[in-house]
C-alpha cells in the first residue's frame, strides 16, 4: 500500500505533519478528514522509493557504506534517547540529504506505521540492509535492547569502513604510479622515439641494435597497440565471466590463498571480517549457527566460505567452535586459541572482538608492507624502461659525434 506525506490543519488551526498509508490520494484525504484534519499538502513517497528499488538503478540508488553508518548511528542515538520509533524516523527524514535516503526512510516509516517490526520493514530493502544488519536488528527487538544493538552495529560498520579506507589509501599511490608510468612509456614509444630516431633512419646510417629494437617496438605499438589492448580487455572480460562458474571460482580463490604475499593478505582480510561479524552477532544474542552463517556471507574468498560451512556442520553436530575451525587449514592459530579461551570463560564475543582487532592491525601492516614493496619496484621498473628508451635515442647521436671526430 502506498504511503503519503501530509501537512494538515485541525479545527483550531494547528498544523500537523506526518505519513499515512492509503490505497489512493482520495482515500488518504478521506482518512485525514475522518480524523478532523483538513489536508493542505499530500505527497506520494513510499511507492516512489519502492519502485526505484524494484527497478534497481545501478547509479546512486543504494545506500553507501558511509550513509548506512550514519543512518545507524543516528537511529541508535534517537532510540537511546527514548524517542518513539515514529518520531525517530521523522527526524531521520529531516536529516537525510540525498532524496533516495529520504524516500527510503519514509518507506520504512510507513511500514512501521502499518504494524511491521523494524526488522521486517528493513527486509523489504535487502539491497540496502544486508542479512547481518537485519539479523542484529531482529535480535535487538527480541531482547529489548535495540538501541544498544544499533550502537554496536554502527561501531561495526564504521570500523569496517575505516579499514577499507586505510587499505584503499595504501594502494592508491602504487596504482597512480603504475598508470602514470604506463602512460609515459606509451607516449615515448608512440611519439618521441619515432620523431627523433626517424631522422637517423633517413640517413641510411646503420642503427644500434637497441635503437632498432625500440623502433620495431614503437612501430608495433602504433600499428597494433589497439589490438593488444582489445585482446587484454577481452581476456579480462572472459576471465571474469569464467569466474561465475562456482568450481572455477573456488579453484581461483584456493590459488589466491597459496600465492606469495597475496595469500596472507587474503587470509588476514577474511579472518578479520569473520571475527568481527561473529563478535557482534554473538554479543547481540544471535544463535551460534545463524551467526556463523551470517559471518560466512561477509567473506570474499569462496575457499574460506567452504571451510566455514564445514565448521558450521561440525558445530551443529556438537563440536566446539574452536575445534571445528581448528580442523580447517586457513584460519590462524591465534584466532583458534582466542575462541577456545572465550568458550572456556564464557566471554566468546569479547575474545572474538579482540581477535578481530588483532587481525585488522595485521591486515593493515601487510597492506603497508605490500604497498611499500610495490612503490620502489614500480619506480625502478619505470626508470629502467625510460633509460632504455633514452639510450635508444642517444646511441645514434653518440655514433654520429664519433664519426665527425
């Protein structure tokens, strides 16, 4: 049923604003008049937001991680101040800067006014609120600690966003160096080298071997560079498409876990996600099997997901979590020891949270190490390539000078 935002006045002239559900604008006005209100403004809101979600526009029509963290933090603060749910969402609608967020908030509010729980209202928007988000909200509703759970959830999202930002910053400079170096080399090969060396080629002078090779490479790049680029792009496209096959993707992810440097980075990244998600779900009172399933969905590596599935089956059969994960090969011993300690002391969420922090710190160190190794390697490689190009240009000039003498 669509939702409408209204502004109306009562018999005494006082203005009231709100949202109501009705089958049509005519029915909405009739509902307001039945309440003794005269409608001044009536706007359709929920149907627009729901329609956009159903169409699934690829650009903009989804909450960003920053918006999700801010939405969660604000909702936790409002509910923690004992503000009714309806008024809390009114405040969120007023605070929303982007139209999509405002319409989404209005759609959730209209579902709440229709009698839905918050977790059920969020379930109507799975693109914006993942399973872990809805599971934690549902747990908070059942335990009567929704504000506390939302505050922890905001901490979790903000921590995840901060880690992603640090990783992006670590690899931004190497990526820029790579792009700039590639552009410089292409420019030198396609423009500078032909312009200078062609002068010597026209004199019928025998060119040095390096210059000859560089001229041949320059000619190849100018004539067939577009074809090479097309082949590379097509190969990447075909490779990405091939990874849609579960078996190929699983084999590829297994190889990534065994690759030098990348493997440790992959394990640290996925272990950090797993531990932090399991920590927040278990602390919110989510049953361990559902918590494991939810945590598994946050992993990006299919091989480690498969290991979580095997561990979950073992836990379902009565095996302890520490033992079940210990039988898998890609989870670090430190995580296993801390889980075992948490199970023994009854403080599993706290130990998982500590393990997640340690893994996040280890991940950040590894990212900085990889970036630190890439930077000098890229600069050295670029220097060698540019040196070869410069030598290819200078060698004919040096030979002419020697002949003149």
